């Protein structure tokens, strides 16, 4: 039959009466005349139905998550069982191979059936017309277009016919059935044959049997009616498969009667596979915190849409293949190391984050928590450790949580991590020209110029000046940056911060990626507000493990700060590689400053500095466990409310925090014996088998040792003359408490510490003699400056 004849038949009263008999005499026939029909649009807008986005680990093989609005993934016809198209044709449109988009015989049958007064109406929709209807809905750009595409109206039906006829001219039958199989709904939130094969049979579409193909084809007519997971739906679907679809396949010649009889005995599943969607579905593999970091990263990228809603829709429908930076083995090792130290049900959280220097690539995020929603009906989470919340029956974040404990966001602003923040003061000092060898005489308690409330416990008695002490008391002596950082001397770093300027220290922290999420921190970090923030160097601001891992990675990255990223590669469904998520790096400080600071940060973790001497460590075992050149820092807050360790190599930096996320004013003492092994063992696991790479030295040695000057010889001089001579040489002079054995008369200068040479403007301590070091029988040396015998 020619297209002209078909068009004429379709556009007359027959079509109107057949499909919508009530409207046949209401003018529809006239409106649907040849001219009107020809003027209808016939080209469907280009679109792609929603597709699953899959997230992979850095190996590009291990799928760690998937996101979707509709569980669908297009598959080529060649990768679909030959029985599936045959079953669909038998179930939905047995004239499909023969018609031009509109089944004239079907129209006639619909006319007869619909005029018999039966309650069940026939619409005579072909597979091509159904494809048109779904395509119009998916290509809609506003809600009204969706309504127009799906509403049961005469206009919609006639429009479908016009589109269907045009589609049959443009596409082959194989192309049409392939598109139909990929867009059709199969119930249980599955769309397309790939999803249906996975959900109902956990297999690929190409492996479907005759009985399975017939069952799936039987569902499409009314997915909620033919639901095999319900008793009624199971029986309805069995009847439809055996009494209608399989006989239709025999009738169309797709299978033999014997094959149909055998297929009719195949089991129909009464339960279907649960398909994961999003981050809460990957808790068992401990990938949830990383998955959530990726998800939040995506929602924050304007490249994927103007609003967070647009970005989420694009993620869940775009069919991307996303390779992330997650190292599966490192993540597995880290989770084990965490579990070795603390249970998931502990109210305290052990948090590990690791970043690759020079790229910002996040390699692992591990915690003694499961990233999942707590079951409200059968909650596993314990009552919060915060007394105020406990009184209200509010549950804590253990063992289950979806809070971004390691990366920050939402109401997670971070945790005070203590002395790990001293690194920023050291960098600021180096930038201001203070070399690593710069010395300060540290006291047990230091009276600073920072003003605080006079009622504060840390104010000097009777004043409003802040007077910090060292952890555990003591710590007095002369320190430089190697020794002061290695032993974490508060009364070295507070005066150093004063000389550098607290605002400059805060500026370094910002350049190194500290986010200042806590409202009070954000206010203090604003320009002009931080010059009195003396306690900043001791780690009173809130940070996350990821913030600080990346900050220390900036040192190992030669001073380049790289925005933390979860992305290795994003590939579109058409194979295009997007240039989004690649390392975004800016210079935070000069290479020489970074290298010099890193040299001092080797001291706390038991390594040897290349440019100076350490003489002390707070996590000495790190170097031995890792077995590579290593740097880092420990951190402890007041009353041990937090314990932290950061340790890194040229390949990876791991930051570990031991905190109570629910109640930071808790009374527990956080132990380094818990957090430190988790950090150094995680780093050690990662570094096994890797080459030992030494850290780079600064090009200028002066940044380490500064301008060295000779210290005057003051042996046996009076203390006052010794002080005057040393001060005149440009040094800061202190007199030691107590006395030392010396050949010089008691009360005179026995020598200096250091002796020989030291940094210009540095501290020189006069050692005082007790007079007990003279050789027996030797004459007593004359008192300097006095004539002999007087």
C-alpha cells in the first residue's frame, strides 16, 4: 500500500472512529484531514534517554558505585539475545516486520473492539508508535511537553502516527527495535533490556533464554500488573508468557512449538536483584566516604549545570564512565589499620585521609564508621555521647553515618588538631627571611603580646596577656626550627608567630588549603581580623584530615597547592574525555621555602634532616615503619581532646585524626598510641616495594642556615662583660639558670651555647661557671678585666 493511501486512510473518519469513536463526529475527522495531517511535525528532537553513570577506582576496573534516575544502560542489538526482539514483537506488535509504522489491521481491530462496548479499549499502538511516545516524553524540555506526549488524547494519537511513519522511513526495523528495547520500561525501576536482564536474571542481555525473553516481553504492557514479586502478578505474568507471548513467537516463526513448550516450563523469579544506587549502597566495601566526597565534588562543579539540582540530574542520567583517584588496595589496607586500633562502635572516630603530592589526588578516606543510613525502625546507632543530645534521645554517628567526617561539609566544620598547624608558622617565617637555624630562647611559660580575657586560664596572672606553656610543662631552652618543630615547643612557635605576624601565618594556611568552615574561624580568618590570633599556631582552628593531608602534601609538591580531586578521567557516553577534575594547582609558596620547611618536618617523625640537626621526635617510630624518607607532625589539643599524626613521602601523605565528632567538648583523653600506628602503618603499606626517593634540597642553603656570624669568646669574663660583648656582636643574649663545671672562677662566664658560630640575631646563652672545673693545683685564672693580684 502506498504512503499516500495509508495517509489518506489514517487521516479520515476511520482513524478517528477507530481510536476515539466518541470524537468521530465532533470535527476531528475534518481537523485530521490530509492537509492538517501533513502539517503535523514529523521529526523527533534529538535526545538520549537517561543512562547509568558508573564510578570506578583508579585501576579503571573496580566499580565502586553507580548513580541513576532510571536504571538503564543502552546496549547494541548484536549484544542482545536473538529471542528478545522476537519475544517483544510477539508480545507487542506481531505486524511489526510488515507495517510502515502504523498497523492498519490493528486500527480496524481497535475500531471493532472499542465499539463493542468492552471496558478494555485497544489503542492499536505499534512498537514504532510506542517508541515515538517514549521519545517525545524524554525529549520534552518542559512539563507541558511531557503531558502532551503521554496524555490520552486524539491529537496525541494522530501525532504519534505521523512521527511513526516518518521514523520508519529514516530507520531500519533493527534500529527501531534496538531503540525500543533500550527505552522500554520493565518494572521494578528498570528501563531498557540491559537493566531488566540484570534485575530479573542477573545476566547480560545476550544470555537470555527463550523463556526469560518471553517473560520480560510480557511485562512491558503493564509493568505494575505483571509484577512477578507479587502473588497475583506472578500468575498473571506466567499466563501471559505461556498463553500469549510464546504462542506468538511460534506464530511468527521465531521458535518451534517444542521450544515454546520447553520455555513455558522455565522458572519465573519471585524475587529480583537489588541494584545499588548512590553512595549508601557501597558501605560493605568501605568506599562510601570517598564516594560521598566525589558526589559533593560533582555537585559543586558549575561545569555540570547552573544549580545543584541540574548537576545531580546530569550525574544520574548522563551515562558517564568516571575513573576516580581511589586506590582500592590502599583503601583496604587503611580500613584494616583503623580496625586494628579501634572498633566501629566506638564513640570516638579514627579518621584517615591520604593525598598524592603534586596532584591533589585523593587516594583513600577511611574511618571506623560505616557510610550508611541508620535504620530508623531498627537503629544500630548508639545514643549520642553529647549529654545534651543524649537527654533528647538523639543518636550519635556510630557505627553508621553519612556525615562527611573526613572531608567537611554540611554541619561538619572539622576538628582542632593541635600542633600540626605549627607548620604554617614555620613557612611564614621562612617567607619573611627567618632561616631554619633561627633561634629563640623558649621558656616554660611565655608572656606574649596577644590580648585575651584576663579571666582566661591561659592569661598571665593579673594581666590580659596570653601566656602559653608547653605540653606537659618544661621545654625551656634554645631552639631553632628543626629542634623546635621536632619537639613541638609551644613557647618557641608563639614568639615566632609574633615576629612573623599572625595574619601572615593565617595567609599561609589559606594558601595551603585550610577552609575555615567553623563560623568563628571564618570571622577571625578574614583580612584585618587575625593579627591577634596568637593561638592559631597551636591549632585551635577547625580542620579536616583531608585539609591537612593536602596542606602537608603542598610541601612535598615543591610548594604547589593542588585542589583535592577525586577524578582521574571523566568519559561521556559517546567516548569524549572531559577536561574536568584534572589537577588544579597554584603556587602556595616558593620551592625553596617548601623544601626548607619539609626538611624541618622530618624531625618529628624520626627521620634525619639534610640541612640541620633534629635532636628530638614526637613520633620517632614512623621512619622505621615506613622505611622511606618521611616527614610529618603530631598534634594534640588541650586536655588531649584530639590526637593527630600526619606522615608523608614523595608519593603519599596520610593524615590521621582521633576525635569525637558528636561532642568535641568530651572528657576522653585521645591517645597517640591509637592514631599513630594507623597512620604510619597505612603509609608503610602503601610504600612497600616502591623506590626510596630523597626529598629535594633548597637551591639556596642560606634559607636553612641564614647569615652565620662568629660568637665572641667570652670565657672567664664577668657575666656583664660577656653579655655586652655578645650583644655588641648582634646576638640576643640570655644567661643560663644554674651553673656548670668550669675552670673559670665561680660566677664568671664558662662559655656560650651555642659556641663558635650561629645565626645573625640568634640567641646565645651564657653558661655560668661554678668554679669546680679547675685542674687541682693549677693557678686560678685571673678575673678578666682586672690586673693580676688585685
